[in-house]
């Protein structure tokens, strides 16, 4: 399996609840190496740009409001098969359907306040990582 890099974002609900450290620790236990990490608060324009792929969806405005409601922690992670491994560790979007031990089962509140975002494909990761991190930060 190839070594990959992917983006995760610890969302405002998990940051506000004090669960960011728990989530990072879980990811490290799952074999992810932290390449880059920072804490930021997205502006409305930044959140709209990041989630532009969802602009026609009914939840878009609510998602933008949520993602600008407090700080987030974007993290670039690396390991073998990082993208699919992160998706598995995150759990189902709706925490009610997430497997035990996944980030969303442990730390999410509902389908919107679901604790974590993760890139869903190599092409998405390639666009999402530089949204938050410069090439200098990614080494």
C-alpha cells in the first residue's frame, strides 16, 4: 500500500467540547503521523469556498454557519492508505450509524455536528491540503 497524505479537520463542536486532543491521540494510535496542524477560525468566505462542492445541497448554509461558529483544527496526516484508513476511523457521517470506537461514535453529536471532516479521495485531498497549509508547512 502506498504512503498517502490526507486532510482531517477537527470541527468546532469537538474543539469546543475539549475533544481535539482525544481525537488526535486516537488518530495517532491508528498509525497516522501528524505532518502539519494548526488552529484557525474560518471566515464565512473561507467556509463557503472550502465547501463549495456542496453549495447546491440543502445543508450548505447550515454547514457554513457551523464551520464558522468557532475554531477548527486542520491536520495533514500521513500513513499507508491514509485516505481510506481515515474514512474508516472517522465512522459514518451520522454518528448514530457509526461503528463503535470511531471518532464520530465517540465524539459527534449529530449528523451536522459530527466532530471531524476527512478528504474522501486523492483528488479531494490534493485540493484540501493546500487550502490550509503552504508547501513550506508540508515539507
